[in-house]
């Protein structure tokens, strides 16, 4: 459900919407987005939009409404005034590739001794066809299932995963690395083009029974090597505060925190 505020000439000056999030679906959990054109803020436009959204929410008997908000924005005070509470924090991390150490050979040898090797999604697709993409989607879903985020993770539809990771112009199948134990896919780290000299890592994850063996580190090192070889300057990624393992891994690889934002929830009476 979306509403748009317009001026006397019907030009849009603000909008608000509530929706379900397919990758964190719960029938009574709604995600909120709201924005007002910068020069026109603090005139009551956002408050009016919120009032309309609140009516729409009440009609749907929600349990919770939630949204992500960057630090230092007017939205923080706006939502706090309306009862939203921060429940999780996410951190933006950046790696400068030029000075970064990429100890790939040693890591590869250690993991290979356990029978696990790394391939690209491009190579898997070439050798196994469409089933390889379905297997990669299932792995992506399994790795994310216990990921701390704003709401419990639910499986993203295959079509959405395919559009984002395979079909999109920013998708890089040669930079989508998969750890394989025989024919079983057990870990992944995907990267997308964010700009001419920047990559963004999407999800780095390993199946629970394969964790703490260095597989996640190896996958990231493969991304780093590919990025440097292809002329990229930086890699960006993000992780939430409860995911201390991923934050520690990123820090050990040279990533630095450059910003953060909060995940907020407004609880309703059941």
C-alpha cells in the first residue's frame, strides 16, 4: 500500500508505503518506507503520510512494523517520536584492495586437504546447466536461515534470486564463488558491481555443519583476488551486530567500519 503527497501542480513531494518483505515474510510483519523531498521537510508532510499509513496498518491487524534508518538523519527523531525502537544494528565495512593481504594459496591448500574446493557459479552453470542455479539458490537460502536481521529470514523466491544474482547487469557470475564438498554446495560468497571500481559482497555464508573450518575466509579471499585482478579498488559489505563471527572475520581481513544504521520496530497489541 503506497501513498504519495503532491503539491498544487501534482508534482510528488513525498511518499510512504507498507509492504511485506519476501525474504523476511510474516503475515503480520510489515516493512515501512517513508520519504519527503529535502527542501520541504519539517512542514508536516511526513507526519500526514505517516497518519495515512498508520490507518492502513491498523486495518491489517499487524504485530509489528519495521524499517531501516541511517544514523544522523531526520528520520531517527521522527520515528522515535512515534514509538519505534531500535532492535538491531548493521555496519557498513570497506576493504581497500591495494594494501590488503590476500593469502589465498595457503588457505586453499588447508581447505583442499579436507576435500572442499572452490568454483565459480559461472563454471558450475557451464558444467551442470540450470540445476546448478537451483542448487546455488538453495544454498543461499540455507546459509541465510539463521542470519540475524530485521525479522526472521524466509526463503527468497527463486525468480527474485535469479534476477538479482544472475540476470541483473551488476551480477558477476565469475565473482560468485561456491565451496563444494564433492557435488554438494556447502558455502558461497557473491559479489556484484557497485561502480566502476567498487564491488559489493552480497551474502557470504557456510552451511552450519561446515562452519569454523576457514571456508568463509577462503571464499572471501577468492573474491578479493578476483576483484584485484579485474581492476577494482574497494570492496563493500555489511553485517549486523549480533553476527559477531562475520564482523570478526571481516576485521581480520582488513575491513574497516565506515558507517552504521539501525533496524527499528513498532510493536502493536496482539
